C-alpha cells in the first residue's frame, strides 16, 4: 500500500530530525545540525536494504516518489513566500554581503570538485 | 450565506497548490516556446515565485511574500520548511550512496571552507561599509553564511538589532542570488555531476538557495547538494559566535 511508503519516509524524516536536534544540543547550539542529511542517508540505506531483500513493493515506492515529485512545486511556493522586498530595501551592505561572498564560493566549486573527481568530467574553466 | 472568498479561503493549501500548478504550467510553456528550452521551466517558475513574493510584499507591507495576502495564505504551508524538508528527503530515493561516498573528503572540506570564506569576506565588507566593531563584523559575516546563522550569531554575541536585521537581509539576498545564478553559472563551474553538486552544497550552504538552484539546473542533482548543505547552517551557528568571533577579537585586538 502507498501509505507504507509515506510512513517509511516519515519515519526516516523524523528520526533524522531527532538526530540533528540531539547533535545540536550536544554541541550546545539552538539549531538542527544536519537533520535533513541524516534523514536522507537513512532513507537511502533502508530502501536499498528493502530492495535487496526484494521487499520494496512498487506501491510502497510510489508513496515516496509522490513526495519526491512534489519537490519542485514546493520550492516554487517557497520562493513565493520569501521576503524579497526586505532583501532589496535593506541597503547596499545587505546586497553586497549577500552577493560577493557567494560569488567567491561559486568560484571555489570547480577547484574542490576536481579533488573528488580525479577522472574529471570538468571541461570548462571557471 | 457565506461569500465565495470564505469558501475559497478554507482551502488555503489547495489554492496555493493550484496557483503553483498554474505557474509551472505557464513556465513550462514559456520555456519551450519563448526560450526554445534554453532556460529550464523550473528556473522560470522559481523566478516567477520570487516576483510574486515581491508583489505580495508591495501590497501588504509584510515580510512573508504572497502568503500575507489572505487568499494566498496557504503558500506558507505549501512552501514552509516542513514540506520543503520532507520533499527534499524524498528526493534521496533517486540518489546513490556510492556516488556520495566518492565526494567524501572534498564534501567535508567544502563545508568548512564554505563557512570560513563567506564569513571572512562578509566581515571584510562590513568594515568597508563602516561597520567596524567586532560584534557587527561577526554578525554581518555570519549573515553572509545563511539567514539563520546571522541572527543566531547576532543574538548570541548581543549585537544591535539593526545589524541583526542586516544579517538576515544579507542571508536572504544570498539565497535569492543562488537561486537565480545557479542554472546560469552551472556550465561555467562544472556543476553537472553528483560530486560537484555535493561540493556546491557544502560551499554555498543556504539550503533553500542550493536546492532551488539545483532544481532549476538539473533536478537529479538536488539530493546531492542538499545532503551537504544541510550541515552548513549548523556548522555556521557553531563556528561564527565562538571560534570566529574570538578570532576576530584577537586579530583586531
């Protein structure tokens, strides 16, 4: 049943979130540290294991893929609730501090990516 | 007798879903026919979302974009952090663990470097713009990381509320810029495989910007970018008000 997939996803999501919350408390900050990341790793491991055991039914998988497919609409809706006016009207310093450090980080992407990819599919230069 | 708008309002999330579908439908059409597929549909849709947010802010003067217009209040749920995180996690279904392990060390390094570089450049900009006390520099530098790291840091070290507001704005500008610039920059920075997406997520860090930007570039890359980006804000909240703050105090001694 499709609801099994939704439940599996929800279980991974909540467990990961709790780990993130716990990790935040452990290092003493008021933030969820990597909750989404832990959830994702859990989901990958659990579904791969189920797949391996041939226990992952198509219907169950559909319950997860449904949410995965809703991802882009959710992101569009998220863009529509950003404080765009606030960002633009806060003056030069906010705009510069938002753009310049980001640009520097963009330029670092190919340098670090090369590290992880010896075979280097990277053809273009920054 | 209840008015039509009362009935519509009850279905807040559904109205948001229908509106979003309409945006995606027209964006896909614009992408295919007006740009000949050069600009991906999701990129246009996300940009349209930002324009809608701007319009909402103009009309209401609020700071939740279109969600402040009562008919569209459902956007706050559909685009809220719960559904965002839930659907991001769901995208992991299409990701491969083996691909993630390949990025290993580079992924970790990108996280540390991402926070450090954003903070340092942000703090330097703060000085150049006249915010030369350590608390303001630290808070604005933290805001250059994400719009969560900024206020968390600012309130931890007791910075002024004006500076905290600035740091939030800087973080929001960052997430918007990343959203818009990623599909355009992707070709130039080799952002076309899982490993570079992970490095990208770690270096840039702002989850909303990274995931939206990657969705507009190539949806297959989303889970890889998200998995590193999700650690960024936590690391920033950890380093900025402690190590970086002390370091700045020591440098400016």
